[in-house]
């Protein structure tokens, strides 16, 4: 009686409250987004690794002098171009970018879910977190 959780009335749904079925559906979609992102990223990295090993079977080069990543792997268009040409390193880089993008997509999805709930405080917090992520990823200072 007094210990039962309060359920929102039908009129309250969409005004900062979601009914249990909608809340469960949002949780399921969030889980699907995260699983899909991680599994897809892992598959792309694995394929890229296999392609790289198959094409570069010669002995490993010297690591006495550091050699940075080639220019074509430093920009998104370059990575996509190399991955589209089925280059092993390009596929690995693309998979890693997808892995990084997965939690960013989760934050964006959360902002949309909170907007659907009309929970504006959490929308603002989610958008702030998204802006910080975008700044840190885009500025190279992350």
C-alpha cells in the first residue's frame, strides 16, 4: 500500500514521465545500440586485422625509431577511403572509430529519449555532455 512505487497517471505520460512499457523499450533500444556498435566495430577490426596479416606476412620492421601513422589515416575521409579500398589498416581504423562513436551515439540517443519524456534538465545535461565529447574529439585535445 504505502510502499508501492507511484505510477504516473495517463495524463502525466509525456510530461516528464514514461510509462513502464515505454521506459523498457527505451532501455532495450539503448542496449541494442550499444551491442550493435561494439559488435560491428569488433567485426570490422577483426576483418581489417585478417586482411592486414594476409597482405603483410613479411617480418616485422624495426621499432627503434617511432614512425607515426601515415597521413591517409589521420582524417575521417582518408580512413573511409582506405577502408572502402579494403586496406587492412583502413578497416582497423574504421572499426576503432566506430567503437569510439558508440558511446557518443548513446549520449545522443539519451538526449532524444529525454526530449521525448520532456525531461528538459536531462536533455540539457545530455546535450552538454555531447558538446564536451564533440569538442574533445574534434579539437584533438581529448
